[in-house]
C-alpha cells in the first residue's frame, strides 16, 4: 500500500538581505492513512516551515529549494497554485497556534464554516451546508450550535474558537490534518480536551494528523510516531513508545529532561543550555555540537548521517555509527 | 444603541452650548464695535443701530437673548447685509460647500482605496513607488498651493477648464480636485498600511489554508478588515474638508460658506461669525457621531458604550 504522505529530501529556505536561511534542511518522512505524527523541537527548529511547505503557503521570501512531497500518490510541489487551492482545505487542512487571531473578526462563525463548503462542495445547497456545519459543531463539542453560527469570533472563548477551527478543518473530511501547536495558546485543562477531541475525531474519520508541538508531554497519548527537529533537520524519528522509553539522540534526552513531571519539585525543570544555531551559517559539524554534553571530536569535524538505533528508529548522531564503541 | 445615541446627542448639545458661550464673549471682548467703519457713521445712526440690535442692553441680557435664539436655530440678522439673516446665508451657501466637500471625499475614496490596495499588493514595485512620491507630495502641500497649481495648468496653460466662479459642472472640477488632494493621499497611505497589516494576519492565512484563492483572500478576507480604519476616519475627514475649504473657495471665488466665514471676520459681522462657528461645531459633532455608529455597524467587535449585549 502506498503512503498517504511522503516527504523526500525537503529543503525550504528564506532568502533575506542577510543571506539564505535554511529553515528546513533535507527533511524526509512519511505518513500512513490515519496515522498521527508529532513533530517536536524548540522554537525556530523549522516545524512550522515544514508544515507550510506541505501546504505550500510559505511566507514571503521563502520557497522550497529542493525535494519532493508526494500526497496521495501525487507530487504536489509541482502543482499550480490553482490546483493547490483545491487541495487546501479539502484534502489537507490546517489549524494554527493562536485561535484568538485565526478566525476573521468581521465574519460570523457560520460564514466562515460555510465558506469551506462553498469552496470545495459547490453542489451543496444552503440548507445542506448549514446542516453539515451544525453537525460538525456538535461533533467538536460546541453546545447551542444554532446560536453559535450567528456569533462573531470575539464572542467565543479561546478553547471554543479552537474547536471552531477544528470543525472548519474537518468539514471537508480531509485525509490529512496539520495542527501547528493547536494547544500552546490554551489553558492546560483546555489543552487536554482539545487533544482528546483530535484523537476522537481521528478515529472517527480516519484522518492522518501531523501535530506540531514543542512539548513532548502534550502528544504522548495521541501520536503514533515522532520526528524530533533541530535546526531545520530531523535528528531523530521513532515510534512514540521508543522515543519516551528509549530515546537515542542527546537532544531528545534534553527535551525529555525538560518536561515537567509529577514527582518533581519546583524549579527542578532542566532546560537545555545554550541556544539554537544561526541558520544563516553554513554548517559542517553536527548542529547540536556546541550544546551537546557528549560531543566528541568527530562531531565538530563532520555532520553525522542517520543511523538505525532500533526498529523504525533512526537518529542523526555519531554515537550510533557502527564503529562507535558500545558501552558495556 | 438608542441609549448610546441619546447620551452622545446630549453631550453634543452641551459642547455646542459651551462653544456658543465662548464665541459670544470672545466677540464682545474684541476691541471696537460692529459698526466701526473706515468712514465713521454718525452718532445717531450708531445709536439707532445699537438700539435696533439691542446692543445697549446689559451683556447678560444680550447673552440670554442670543442663547435663546440659538436654541431655536435662529442665528439672528447679519449686521453687514441689511436684508439677510445668518440663516439665509447658511441656507444659500452651505449647499455649495457641502456639494464640493462631499464630491471631493467621494473622489478621494474612489481613487485612494484602489491606489492603496495596489500599493500594498505591489509593495516596493514601480507603481508603489510612484504612488508613494505623489501621496507624500500631496499630503504636504497646503490646498491653496494645489488649487493655484491646478488653476495655472488646467485653466491658464491648457485652457481646458474655466478658472473660477460657480454654476457649471466644469467650474466644480478644480475646487473638488484641490480639496480631494489631502484626503486622497491620506486614504491611500492608510489603505496601504492597513492592507499590508491585514494581509499578514493569522486569519488571512487561515483563509488560504481553507483553500481560498489569492483573489478571495485579498478582496473578501483582507479588504473588509483593512477598510475599517478608513471608515473611522471618514467623519472627521469630511468635517475637516468642509471646514478647511475657506481658502479654496476664496481662490476659485465659489459662493460657499467658508468664503462667507472669512468675509464675516473682516466685516466684524458678529452674528455671522458666531452663527457659522456654531454651525461648524454642530457639523463636526454630528459627523463624529455618525462615524462611530457606522463603525459599530460594520465592525462586530465594537460594542457601543451602554449597549446591552
Ligand atoms: N518569514 C520568514 N522569513 C525569514 N525567516 C523565517 C521566516 N519564517 C521562518 N523563518 C526562519 O525559519 C526558522 C524556522 O521557523 P519555524 O517557524 O518553522 O520554527 P518553529 O519550529 O515552528 O518554531 P516555533 O515553535 O517558534 O513555532 C526560524 O528560525 C526563522 O529563522
Ligand atoms: Mg511554529
């Protein structure tokens, strides 16, 4: 069976007056139908740019410089803008970090929901569209759907708005939903509700989901596998269990240590020291080199390849080179 | 909504009362009387005139009488034009100013909004740069310079429009253009910056992610938001154009209210000065109120104060 999504050697750069910023650098991954992939990494690691590259909605100044994206058997980087508008919102939809600013303030919830149906299901009549919107609002757990349709975004709370965004994104039953930090702007309790909702809907519609987060804890019970991104590259890919119980890359170790746990005292959180490298610079060493506790001479001299560290588990770290001496 | 309007109207009336009082006493404070002329009138004439217009009454009595008349929208007789009242003048001259002012705002909007959108969409390209230079120029030139420039080129050099006076549509073109210059540049700049801001917003990105074309994104999702600041500025802009047309009306010898206002000051025509000041204040207050209400209608986020949700 062919994959739903295959990203091959994707590189996306921004061209600024200071030079080329390699926001996404030679990234490859794939996704089956109904599968949930989490992309984690610190701020600036290229998670959003990866997502926008798939949508082909890269901000001004940026473009895909290399690589292929196969979606449903089609190479979508070669599509025209017009063909892409037929995929966006229908086959692949996206929700964003800040639900407070993602809905258009001057249109009602109903207008904004019906719009996607108008765009992608022209044959539907007004009554049918409304019916579908009502059902979807009900599905995402918004009470008084009838009333809500007439309301404007500012009349809803942040959690409600994110539910509306999810409703909009699922109206056309897309095959792939990209959720870019869907819970970061929300309260902790609401975060869990939104994740649960995504999980339910995924099961119901068999939608594949790419969920972007910088908090590994959030995605623990929804993701099937995880890509850890650092400095525009994927440094580790693993099934979710393996990643938690058997992480390979020192950067992932750092991310896991930075997670709050119930048995922790206050102030015990350990953020990874140092900051992400400057993406403008050409790098010929491991990008994590200067922050890595385990850095070796070879890490400074050349970039590591991907090495297999287990089943469906790869990491970009010299420690997994076949010649690296295994600890006893 | 009703409560809000009522409150605003009451505040407006209070403001006008204060303005009327201040103008009344300021006029009385200017040295010299209304009938001082280069060639002095004889004593008895002045005494008769003073008696006729109750100018020999104590000031408080004059003040009360005046305020009572103003409350009835009666601005009294002109001291200069014996046969006409201030109201006659407003009725005759205001429509001229209003037509010129209104049309110049329409012209400014009709050109400014598309120009602003174009500059935003073609940012830093040739079209945008030309627009930038022109609008900066027009915004900084006072309107009498624009008026003189228009008159010199269109009437004197090219001879395609009549230089002045009022009555035919051709005669209205130059005054309208001269008055439109400032609001046009203002609207263009404002439209451009708000368009750029809105195009960068999260909800426009959402629209794209939903599968909107660039066209829908620009003209449906972005435009309706980007035009809000223009609507907000519309009332004050219109009022500003109406009250700022003195010089342009003078240059083109148009019988508008602004022209009359300037004259009345030279003529020491107290009732005319006071009447027109109050009239302009009322205009300004009404426009600002209308703008606020219009805003509340198009922007759902604005709740008028005192309105139940
Ligand atoms: N519009 C842009 N112009 C120039 N560079 C950009 C632009 N957008 C992103 N970048 C660059 O791409 C890098 C990756 O950005 P991206 O938004 O993908 O990070 P992220 O992993 O999503 O981080 P966050 O957790 O903060 O959302 C950034 O470090 C930035 O340098
Ligand atoms: Mg991001």
